[in-house]
């Protein structure tokens, strides 16, 4: 069975029952996978619309793993233990588990087996000339006074699979353990227990020797995956729950927005500060750093990615607060006054997640405008003083953050520029 056919199999394991979309309430912010040998749960970020079929859900889970792998580090994946059900938990190398399973399917649902060379005498085959010369009697042929040797039989080389080698035993063990933790993502069945195999430390040494001795990229990926798995699976981890993910998806949301829409040299647009001290050298302070600066069609858009609940709940208390609003105004003012960007080309926006298939705003597009934030201490005559509230479909962004997505950038720019059609800001209520 190859990987594609495995993924298309009729599933008895109902993936939808093992998926959860976060509310971003306390205790419900983890994004990723938590699993043990008996159960697994996948947690998607707020605003995510799960597809209807198991095949699509499988694709989405793998894509979630890809996004988390790209935008989180091991430090990002430290969990707050009081929010995690299991008293013992370990961050496990999920891509190692995936690589072992996918190699298994790529070779037809078989284990890694090395071959031993065998030699026999035959008239045809893969000829081994040194052995042929040493072991076979040639015929002597003379023509025009010149003698030559003619071999009617050769020593030919063939290979015989040897599944008794230790590396195969280690691979069977790794495949079995990978299926226990992650097999549900591929197929509805488990596989047979591995049988005798070396202990973990010996297995690591065996795999390391193979890793050092091959230049085959596919084998190297397999051996590296096996090594990472084995280093994670010592005798003390059997009773622990494994996880891969983060309690802080806010940073991932920021990085997704910045990757999709941002300029790479955005530090040019950071408002900087310093202390001029009466004694000693002046002290520069960390600058205010906007999440993203988007430039499109000669216009500048200061974007603050906020993974807030408003796009899901529609409750005003779940919007960015006053300090966030004032910071955005400062960013815009810096670009206008210091960088010389004129008012007609300078805009400000918060970007929040939402579900375009199910929301409170009657919006059914990938991006929409839900209002604006202003500072009552400002005149609000500048575009950048009117920070547009933008919602963006979570699932769509997670699939379209790379490749400089022009269509999405145009749609976002148009949504933000809705400020140009808004009425003047009314005076604050007294």
C-alpha cells in the first residue's frame, strides 16, 4: 500500500471527533496535537473552519503540523503545566514520527531491509570480472597468431534481502511506535508488534552508523527520523502524554501575517527612543516594533496582527485595548512625520482571525472590515489615526501565507482603504 492509497482508505477512526477549534478562553489556547498510545486530540486555532471529510481533515492536520514546525521553536512549545491535563508531558519530534511512517508507506508498507551480495556462476547477469578471472576457466581462441580468452560462464552478482539484520529490527520497532502515536493520521488500523529488537541506546548507535554511512537523501531522512524518535523514547516516557504545539498561537498569527504581507526590512520603520542622561552615556531603548509593514501600489499599511476573540465572538470587549490603539497611531505618525509618507498613502489596521463560513458580521470573504478604532485625544483627520478593524479567515491564511500572495494583498489593501469612504469621526460621548 502506498501513501496515497493509504490516505484514501475508508476510515473507521472519526477524525472530526478528535479535533477541536479553540475559543481562546483560559485553558483553551493550545494549538497542536496531544497524544498518547490510547488517544489523540488535534487543536486548531480560533476561527478555523474544519472541512467535512476525513481526507480533508487529514490534509489540514498535516498542514497544521507544517505551520507549527515552521513558526515555532522548542522554547515556543513549552506548555503551562497547569493548563495541561497530564502531569507529565514531553514535546515529541512529530516530524520524525511522520518521516518513519511515510517511508514505510513509500516502499509499499514494508520495513527497511538491507541486502547481502551473493555470487553464482551463470552465462548472463551482473558480471563480477575479478571473481570471474579468478574462478572461471576461459576458452583460448587463436586468430592470425593472436590468442584471446573467451569466457562462457561468469561469476555474477545479485542481492538478497536480509530482514534479520539489526537495522531492520530497529526499524520495525520505530514503525510500531510511530503508528502508536501518529498512525491514526494515516490509516484506521494498527500494525503488528515488532518482536525482539535492541535496547534504545544500542538502537541509536546502529542508526547513527547508518546515518553516517549513506549519502542517499531518502535514507538519511529515514535514519534521522528514527534517531530523533529513539532519543525521545527512553524507558521513562512510556507513561507520559506527548504533545506538539504551543499555548501561544498569537506569535504564530503575527508571523503568518508578516510572512504573507510584510516587508523584510521593516526595522527601517521602527520609532526609536533613548535616554539622555546627566551622567554617563545616553541609553537607547528598545524601539516600538509594528508587527508588519505592507507596501502595495506605493501605499503603506501598518498592520498589527491580533489573535483576539472578537472575530469569533463579536463581543466588543474582545477587541484591542487602548494601549494597542495608541501604539498603532504612534507607528502611523512616525511614518508620516519622519519617513515623509503622505496622508493619502498611509493606513493603519488590526488583523484578527475569523471564520468566513460562520461569523457574526455577515461577511463571506477571506477578509473583511468590521469597524475602526480611534484615539479621542486626536483630531482623527489623518487616515492612520483611524485604525481599521480587519478580520481574516484563519484557515485561508494558513494555506496562503507563502509565495507573496498578490490577490490576498490586493483584497487586504481594499478592505483597509474603506476608511476613505467612512464619515468623519464623531465627537466622543460625554
